[in-house]
């Protein structure tokens, strides 16, 4: 996959959005800037890539799915 500034990285936020925003994240930035980073980038990215797929697996009564189980790398002990 080729990444461009239009690549979606967190919900509707693009890589270009992030590149424009990240410069505001400095140690002494207003807390609202850090809150915006969390709410607009981190939370959606975490939810869409990890939490939502886990919830789908749980709702369907299984904990097995792509990325959660790989038989080739499992060890069976009799």
C-alpha cells in the first residue's frame, strides 16, 4: 500500500491532517491541544484497528480470528 497525504489513519483523519496537526504537540501546549490529539487521532485509531475488531469477535462468541490465533506458531502439549 502506498501512503499519501490522503491515506486515512484515524477515522476520517488523513496522514496529511496528522502532519499538519502534530507540530502543535509540544510539552507546554495548551491541554486542549493534547485532548484534541487524543480524541481526534489516538482514540479513533485504537478503536478502529483494535477495539472494534475485538468487540466483533466477542459479540460473535469467539475469540479466534485473524491476528488473534495462528496455528503454525502454537504449541500443542499432550
